């Protein structure tokens, strides 16, 4: 007796993959832009203003990208 496998492997179409790649690139771009603005904001503060926020100048990058390091 033969057993038929009815499971079908459907891969996304070319256009779906291109659309997904464009969406991912746009998301990465907007994320980078928002991080740049935050980084520039902290860089523009004086050392005493940074200290009031609990930061040192060499900790700015770690603070801005903290969600990647946790």
C-alpha cells in the first residue's frame, strides 16, 4: 500500500522576498537614524550634564546600544 505525503513546501515568491528585504532595509535604516540622533544628543552634553544622567563620555555608545548588549 502506498502512502502519499500531502505536505507541500511553499517558498515565498521572488516578489515577496524582495519586498521583505526592502522592508528590513528600511527598518534598519530608520533604527540607525534614531540611534544616530540619540548618540549626537549625548555627545553634545557637557561632562557634568552626562554625570547628572549617570553617564561618562566613554559609556555613551554602550548606553545608546544597551538593548544589544543585554
